[in-house]
């Protein structure tokens, strides 16, 4: 697997994480309490940038399949 592919997949993973945060933030328009939305956003962002999450992303075998990426976000 090429180094370029792995870098692109990292960008995609963090882009999806940013979109996740944006969607959660938009919950305030759906009458979900803002304190609960902020708590979820904090959890998502802290997990996105945790050492464990980053080390898992840097493993070459985790980026081989799109199902692996889906599994990452299900666990997140």
C-alpha cells in the first residue's frame, strides 16, 4: 500500500470526524439540550485526537478496507 494512499485515508478519516462534530452541533436546532450536544462533541473530539486513536490509524493494516473505517467510527 502506498504512503500517499495512507495519507489520503487519514485526511478522509479526520474530515469525517469534523463532519460528525458539525452534525452534532446542528442538534441545537432540533431542540436537543445544548449541554448534552457539547458533551458529545467534547467526547468525539477528544477521542479523535487521543493517542490510542491516532496509533490505531497509523497502523498500515487498519486502512486497507472501508469497512475498517466504518468500524472506527462505530467505536468512536
